[in-house]
C-alpha cells in the first residue's frame, strides 16, 4: 500500500509500516509540516496515497466520501502518545487485510475499527 503519514503521526510509524512492506511518505519529509490541510490532502491524492492522520478536519465523510479518494485512516486514541500510536496502527496493519482499504474511510479507536466502503 502507498501511504502518506500526516505530521501528527510519529515518524517511527513510517519505518514500522515500511518494515511491513508498505511504501510510506511523510508530510514532514516532504516539507509539508504546518501546511494547510488542503495542501496535504492534494499531495496525498496527487501521489495516490492512503492518508493516515489524527486530524479531525479529515473526519467529514460528506467531504471525504468513500470512493472519492485513495483512502483515509483517522486514528482516535484515548491516549495518543507516540508509542501508543505506533503500536496500535502497526498492530492494525499486521492483523487486517489493508490491501482492500483503497478508497475507504476508516476510523481506528482503542478498541474498534470502523470501515466505510464506497
């Protein structure tokens, strides 16, 4: 899977997902840190990448309707410390069939996974 990590995700996650066989770009490495959400979104879509973020600005499923983009994983943990984020997302990518998430809107919490498909 081709992934773009938003700046609010730990850079260690890029390495962890890369070790799982995914191609990962980060907004930090691309000089998009602090840029408007629209610019981050455009960069992800132009590159055909699945966006992983904690940013609630990407939570509007009317604006980001499944089937209209390359996929979004919105991570909403109770305690979103860096270690918890890396562990929870890495566990998800190791246990789920993420290859089928293209064009989906996904919300990940401490105990649940909600997938909205096109």
